[in-house]
C-alpha cells in the first residue's frame, strides 16, 4: 500500500522510532512545569534523530546522507545529555 523507502529497511530506523516513543513515555512522568521546557526539548531531540535519519535515507548523494546522519547523531547526543 505505502511506498517502502530504503531507510525503513534498516534496523536503525526501527531503533530511532522506538527512541521517540520511549522519550514520549518517559517525559509523561515529568512534573507539569517541565512540559514546555526540558520535556519539550527531549521530545524534539528524539524526533529530530528519527526525522534526520529518515531524511538521510532519501538522499542519493553520499555526502548529503552523511550530513543528515551527523545531524541525527548530534540530536542523539543532545537527548542523552537532557536525560542525564
């Protein structure tokens, strides 16, 4: 039914999707006053990892793919630091 793109075949794609869902689950336990600060940053960083990884899969140029993988990597590190 839907177009299956190259990035959806990779195990890392499934892991980044799980990361987003887990981050949303974790921040649901945060105090209400964190909803628009730290919780929001964690959700955005996790989603950025997933979206940039997906975006990389749509690029034909290896240079462009690497650039999006680097952005995803940076967002992953940011998300880890938020949770620490």
